[in-house]
């Protein structure tokens, strides 16, 4: 009788790991943001950036892991699908989008097709040795790949949001991480979980099967993906390839200029007000000098040399 009562109690305690993980991570992230803002210590920015980017995805993966159906889904497999699948997805999508996509009304749906295909491919590669494939396990492993992709992608968005014409903007970083954290549960993790569940349900122990249901599921989640990107920008990865080049602060750093070395975090005035150009550079030609005008005053004009041709179609207020 004692054993019957104690077993559910242990299970209840175990199933609260994801909640403790979330609350602890949230407290640490808030503490890091507050300390950065109070002290102006830019060395802590990567800590806040990584905590904010990985907190929600890791929490949902831990929650899903507690609901696994077979013993083949181990912590090691979950970790592998989250990290390896996420990195493979981000790298593969970035390469394919760079070569295959061009500005058009269908750009965002192209992004959805590419990213969902890459995540599905990563899931198939990492789970090809499983002997049992159930719908629930496919959803859990698909969610791990999707949330891993979301975490690494969010870290990239947070990094580019950090740069502004006034220096490092902690406010933009926090806004980006909060927004993407709120949207994460209904984004990459959900889409790949649906696709993974359909794939595993249609497959056999010996091999995967791409059936009509899998194709329809793939097209469905790709359309959802593209629709959310088109409605809820910040834009596609094509936009973010040039965000650093679009802002004078980041461009000076990329081209070796030391004029920005003493710029503080935006929002702090310890070192006096910051000055920045009113416009972004639209392009920087290979080995050429480009003026960033019109200047705000006689001291804000810069002559910048670059070894790489960089272009941007956005202004500072939207790209940085």
C-alpha cells in the first residue's frame, strides 16, 4: 500500500522538472538583464542572450520528454536531436535560402518550404536507427529538432537586434527575446512535432516512408510557417544577412574602425550622449570608399572602406 501511494508522488515530482527549469531560468535571465542595465557590463550580454533564447525551447522539450512512449527516447537522443538537429537545420536553411530564394511575393512561403524540409531531413538522419517509431515519439523528437532550430535562430535574431545606431541596445535585445519566447510554443517546435508525428506514424521499423499524408503535412506546416513570417516579421533570413552592414556602428567594427570602441550600452548616459549617422549605408562596394551622408554635423561624416560588397534595402529604424 505504501508503494502504491509513493510511486505517483515520485512521478508528480519528476514531472515538475520542466516547471522548475523554467522558473529558475527565468529568474536567472531577469537577473542578468537587470545587472547589465545597472552596471553597463557588456560582458554579460551573451549570458542574457543565450538564457533568453534557449529558456522556452528547452522547457518545452523537457515537458515533451516526460510524455515519451517508448524506452528508445533517452536523454542523450533528445539532447542530440535538439542541438545537432537545430544546428543542422539553421545551417542548411541558411545555405539553401541564400542560393534559392530571391525577393518576390512568395518569398516567405519559400522560406517555410526550405526550413521545414531541412528540419525534417535532420530528424530522419538523427532517428534512422530507432527500432520502434510511434506517432507520439515522432512528435516528441520532431519538437526537439524544431525547438532546437528555434533556439539557435532566436539567438541570431537577438544578436542582430542588439545593434543600433546609438551602440548596443539592451531594450531591443530584451524585446526580441520576449517576443520570440512567447511565439516559440506555436512556431518551429509545433510545426516539426506535427510533421514528425505524421512521418513516424507512416513509417516502418526498417525505414521511413514518405506517403501522401507526410507530403500534405509538410505542405501544411510550410504554409503556416510562411504565413506567420509574412504577417509577423522580423523578415526572412535574407533580410538579416545584411543587418550588420546596414548600421554604421556594426559596419565600423566589421571594417576594423576603432571609433566605436568606447560606445556604451544604449540607454545609459554615463559617458555622455551618443552620436550616430541619421542614415544607413545602402551599399558598400568592394575596396571602395563610401560616405554615409548626409551627415548630422561636420564631425559625423565617415569614410569607410570594405573588402566585401555588402548591400541592404532597409533603413536603420527597421534593420537595427
